[in-house]
């Protein structure tokens, strides 16, 4: 079973990597990071803080967009091209197929977030004046090796972005040590963004199991917005909105995942919050995301098993 799921996941990752829209969003995210660097240069004080905060926010926003796009189109593309029919005629269950598609989306999101976080950390290291020459040599070397591998081994081209993203993240983590607070902000926010998009992708998987890509995107963004407003909905003042609206908002905040857990204040990411550690917070957030993801994907599998493709 695990082997079949892994095959579907890797195939889904390869399909996503070939999509032009993914590279467009990656370029847009990197452009936003460059804009954050430009804005930081105009800041008289705390320019590194401006860059790390804007960069972390852009990683969160664009990773959610990628999760929605991939979740809305991955399964629909198989149905539109009718490639799902020969797959399901083989000894593979629909649940295994759906879980594999979901894990393939997560792998793609991991590459996307790692690449952005690595580039942002390297930018912060250069701004701090830490080994600019070595940083540039690392980036040029990583790009050169990626191009050489893609040219020499055409069949492995789709896996080149995965290796390149990991190298960028590791290099960013090493060189970003010169700015420890901003390094913690970027790495912590990136880990929490991965947890958040795991839930968003699971929500998109539910809707894609029975709906069109457009409606899937609309419904998923709706759930995302409600999840980001969960704390507000749970604390609506009854004097302003009335008891019925306040009760409905509180009930809704308990039905949808509370995505505000994945955008904590900067003080928590830098370790300045008393009685809280970044590792402990990220660990509890990861468990929360894993529980929601398992529940949502299980529900999506039930819906997908009942779908009639005729």
C-alpha cells in the first residue's frame, strides 16, 4: 500500500513541477522577497527586521495560493485528461490514489517554501555583511550544478528543484546565523506555513473530490479566510452583533481549523515570549495540523470513493 501511495505522490509532484503556473508563482514570491530587501534598504532602523517580516509574510501568502491552485487542479486534470481511468483499473484503491495526490502536493509545497526561505535567509546574510562572496559563490554553484544535472540526466529533471531547494535552505540556515533573530523568524514562519498549507491543501482535496477547480478554489479560500478569522469570530462582542450572531461566530470558530495558530507574533518566533519556546510551539502546531489533515483527507477519501465517474 505504501509503495503505491509513494508512486502516486511522486507522479503528482512531477506533474506539479512541470506546471508553468508554479514557476510563475515562485518568481512572484522571489520578486516579493527582492521588494522586501529594497524596502528594507530605505528603513533607517531595523532594516533586517523589515525584510524578515515582509519575507516571512510573503512566504505564507504565496504558499497558500500554491496550495489552493494545486489542490484545485491536480485531481481535476486527471479527470479532464481521463488518465485516472487506467490508473483506477489497476490494483489500487481510490483512497490510496487520493492520499498519494495529497502527499504529492505537500512535497511540492515543501520545495516551494524551502526555496523561498533559503533565498530570503541568504539575502539577510548579505545585508548583514556576512560572507557576501561565499554566499554568491554558493548560489552560483547550486544553480550551476542544478543546470548540469538537468542537462546530463533528463529523466531526473523534475527532481532537480527538490535538491536545489534543500541546498538553498541549508545554505540559508548556515549563512543566516549572523542574524539569529531574523533567522529564527524566517525558519519558524516557514515551518508554520508548511503546517498551515497542509490543512489548506487537505480542504482543497475535499472540494476537488466532487467540484470544479473554480468552485474548489472559491470554497477553499472561504475556509481559509474563516480559519484566519477564527479568534475574531470566537470573541465577537454580543452588544454589537447580538447574542445569536455571537453564538454563531463562536460555533463556526470551533468547526473550522484555527489558522491563526500559524501566524504567531514576532516575539514568540524570536524567543522573547516568557514561558514559550519556538520548538515547542512549532511542535504543537505541527500536531494540530497533522490531526486536521488526517481528518480532512479521510473525509475526502469517503467522498471520492462514492463519486461516480461515468
